[in-house]
C-alpha cells in the first residue's frame, strides 16, 4: 500500500551554503508546511498533522531557523544586498 505523505528524512540532506544558496531547505520542501492536505486535521484520533511531523523532523523552531539560515530572536541580519538575495 502506497502512503501519500512526504518523505520526512530528506530534510537531513543539507546542501552547502554558498553565495547563491543560503538556505538549507528547498522551496518545495518549505511549501510542504503550507499544503492544504498537510495542515488538515487528521481523521483518526491521536494522529498529528503532517505539517507538525515535518516540523518535528526539522528540529522544531531551532532546527527550522537553522535550515532557513536565520535567528528566531533577531531574524535576518545582513546588509541590503543580503536582504535582497533572500
């Protein structure tokens, strides 16, 4: 039986940071948090939303901020060029 859920372990594959690639999470991976089917309430009692499972796999707030190359308290710190690049 094929289960239609995202592969949560792919967040572990962190690309190198470069001047063109400053995020460790791809755009497609980030959209998984906001997909309607992933934020929908599960039918079965006791199950959690897929988006919460993805967040758990990323390392919650600290891990997600690390993947997005930002700080949870101060946000993005950078000059005008850095902000435009993001």
